[in-house]
């Protein structure tokens, strides 16, 4: 069964790190499955963690900015209409790696409004996603792209929380936003990241106090010096040794999600 999983949470909680660890887990355990990663966060950190430098001109936002001007001047040859041009540019944004494909949405600053292309873009993304067994979204906490119905068919929302009041407040706000824009996910997961053992029981009680039957606490990932070093040195986190204790613990949690 196809799974689309969005990783979200307050900035700085490590949602991109968790996504790349999950991507590593899928590459190792689901070798016959097709995987697409979509970086929909304006901060766009996935490339940094997988050893890829993505320039703005190669993101969806960058290509749409250039294409807008061409559409306005009606110079979209060799395409017969703007829909074909938009879809072609979107396919050109896909970075093909050995074990997965990757698309970066890109920042919206300076791009201007591209509402006129948004519906075509949304439909094209949906069509592309159909070709994959797993689609992973690195999502901003505001769920803006879901509110625009881009990537609307996400099955699992995975909310990353660190041991802080701010991260827990963001968790509550994400649930409120989900209701406000009438988003429904098959599963709402909460994953604690960078947790010490003496903080876990406290957080479990905080989750219980929400009285939210729809959310499931997946578990906790400890803060790991080796992972921090990979991130600091911009090393490819997919190269993290399989015997890393934190990664081995994370794999057990990911199997629960599956």
C-alpha cells in the first residue's frame, strides 16, 4: 500500500534529520520500493543532509518564477500551452539518486504570486507521486502547502517534538490548523527527538493531557553526538553507520510506523 508521510514540527526540533533517518531505513529495508522525497519547507535543509547543493533556479519555485515571465510573453516553445510547460518544468526539477528521487519546492520570497499555475502544479505533483510507493514530505509547521491542497493525499502526519514548551505548543497548533483547514490524515504520529530518559515520562503525561484520541506516540529518539557531528560537518547522513545505536533504536520505531 502506498504511504505518503509528512514530517512536521517547530523549527529546530530535527524533523529533517528524522526524515533522512527514515529515508535511510526505507532504502535499507524496502529495496524494491520507489521513494520520492519532497522538501516543502522554505528553509530547505534536506539537500544539506544528503550531500546535495540545490540552487534556487533548480527548485520548483525558481523554475516557476522564470516560467511565469515566459508565459506572460507567450514564449513557451516547444510546448503548445502553459500546462505542458509547467508539467515539463516540474519533471525537470526531479533529482534522481541511486535509491530515491528528490524535489525541492524552494522559497517563495521574490517569486510573486503564481496562483495561476498552482492548480496545474498541484495536479502534476499528484500525478508524479502516484509513481512512488513512498512519498516523504519535509513540511513547515504551518502546513501551508496542505492548506493549498498541494500534496493533499498524505496518509501519515508525523509531528516531531523536542523536550521544550515551544515544541509542545507547536504540536497543539498543528492539530488546530489541521482542523481549521479541514485536513484529515489516516494517522497522526508524535515522535520525540533529542530526548533524555528522564524527560520521557513527563512528555508522555503531556501527551495524555491533550486527550487527543487521534494521535499516537511513536516513541523517542535520543540526542546523538555522532548524528550532531554529521549535521555540523554537512556529511551525508545516509552514510551514518548502520550500527549507530540511536539509528538502530530509531529503526525499531519506524517499523512500528510501517
